[in-house]
């Protein structure tokens, strides 16, 4: 197994055992509770912003949690005394965070609009991001 | 100082070579390391002793490649640790002073993860856990381990890649006598296989028992460096103390100069006429030597 794959596997196990995945699912449910009561027109307008917020919040929440556990367990010192480079470690963490937050976003979007509109919502995120970068 | 100039006693190949090493932390009022010189040979157990804040851990971090920006020279196998890149960590093992494990993983899961980070073969993980007395707890989450168990797991983890050079920071701290003995025997086994050990400790008894040479570190410098035996003999009282039973059965003691012992009539009479309980030479302990040299006690 490559080192990156080892880190991804470790992160997934830790996310489950530290109940971060539970928190991610809970976060998705909250967004659904906000989106579903809205009228279809309002929902379509609010959806990209909510999904962008969801992916961002999950990302920040998970990073804060990971840093907290790493500080408490002092594991970073052990990690950087092995052949694994810090960049590989960071990449593994980011890959897991990205997959988890995007998965929640796709599921929330699919439930709110039906599976066919998930891609439109994802396009909406891209649209909003582009506008913000342009500004 | 002659003893400071001495090089490694075991093996002619220097594994670690430190010359004029200095290091200052940002915003610190004084340097943490102020001009250290020492060499560690292959197959040697080198003890680094000193009180907290003396610069031991800083020196060890520089040698492990965790700190940048030092002055002077610190080379391992002829190259600066940071210049080796990740290859360096294939060849070394590090055991930290405090346990640092993933608490939500079991003992064996922790070792499996770290083993997966090394290229090539690693030691058998269950055998390793068995060697440190944790085989029965391999499937238990580390969060449920005692501090002593976590320390043994830290030590076992440092051996995963069968390292040529091992950095150990207080490896027997928090261990009961049986497990401390187990860890010490493993360190001696490593030495028998020509592994080099850089041992940082407060524990004079452990250093005395394990180390070929010890360096006393105070205020960022090495104030003495020699074999434990030479350090102790140089500061020994050349006296023999005899404890014996008096005529009334009470315990009494007498001291005799060691150099004239063979012709000392008082000593001979005591051996002949009294019931001797103990005979001891006035050999200094490593702790006594440290206090005498540095004026400080290790805490």
C-alpha cells in the first residue's frame, strides 16, 4: 500500500471512530431541514449558497477537530519522524475532507431537488465561486 | 578537557558527529544549545543526561531533523539529517518521552499504520508487541492503555523498521521494574546487533547500566563526557567501609584506606575477630558525580 493510501485509510478510520462522519451527516440533515420547507423557486436560489456553506463548514469543522485531536495525542511528532512527508500527510487529510464534504453536498442536493438536479446545483456552486473570484 | 575530546569507544565508524553545535529558539533570551562537541560510534549506547531545559531534547530534535537553523555541524552518517530527506527516516527509530499514539486505534492498528509508511520489510508486529508484553492487549484501543503500556508501545513503534540508529527519550519512564527490565534487555539486544542508541534520560541508574559513555549536559553545553565507570572512579573515595557486629551485638562501622588494605592490621583484626555484615568501597554513584560536576541534582 502506498503511503498516501495508508494516510487516507487512517483518516477514514479516525473520522468514523472520532464520530466526525456522524457530525457530517447531522450537518447535511440540518441543511435539508432548511431547504425542504422553502418554495421550489427560493430553494433553487438558496441551494448553491447553502451547499457552498455546507462544504466550507464541514471542511473547517473537520480541520479544527483533526488539529484538536492531533495536539491532544501528539501524533504529528511521531508522523514526521517516519519516511512519510508532511505534504503527503496533508494531502491524505484533504482528500478525505474533500470526498466527505462533496458527498454530503451531492446527497443534500439530490434529496432537495431530485438526483437529476444535483449536477445543476453543483454547477451553481461553481457559478457562485466564479462570481466571488471575479469580484 | 581530555574526556570531552575522547571519541567513541565502540567501533571506529562515527555514526553521529557533532561539532560546535549551537541553537537558539526565536525570541529566547539565551541559546538552548551553546557549542556541543561529541561523536557516537556504531554499536554504541550513548547517554545524554541532564536536568530539564538543559538542551538535551533540542539537540535530539536537531539530530532527528525536526529543527532547522542550528549553528555548527551535526552530521549523521556523514550528512546533515535534513540533507538526507525521507531516506533518513528509513534508517532511524524515534521513541518519544511522552506517548503519542492514535488513541482511537488499537495497539496493533497503530503499529500497522506506522509500518505501512516504511519501504521494504518491517519487523513482525505481533512479535514486537509480545516482546514488550502487549500481545494480549494488541486488539485493545490505546485510549484504554495505562501510561506504562503506552510507553512500551512507543518503544515498540520505534523498532518497527529495525533501525540502525535509535533515539530513545526516557524509555523506562513510568514503567514498573519488570517492564523496565524488559525494555533494558531489548536495548542491550539491539546493541549486540550493532545498532546505535542515543539515549536521553534523567535516570542515572538506567544510564549507568546501559550506556557505554555518558555526556552530562547543563545549560546547553556538555560539562563531562566519559564512560560511567571512569566518571565514578575519578570521584570515588578510596576507602573501604566495613559494617560489623560489636561484642554486644550492635551494628558498627569502620573505614579503612583502600591503598594500604593488604597491610592494615585493624582491617585484618576486624575480619578475624568480628562478625562482618557488609564491606563496601567508597565508589561514587553516577548521581553523586553529576551533582559534584554540575552542582545540580537531576529532577
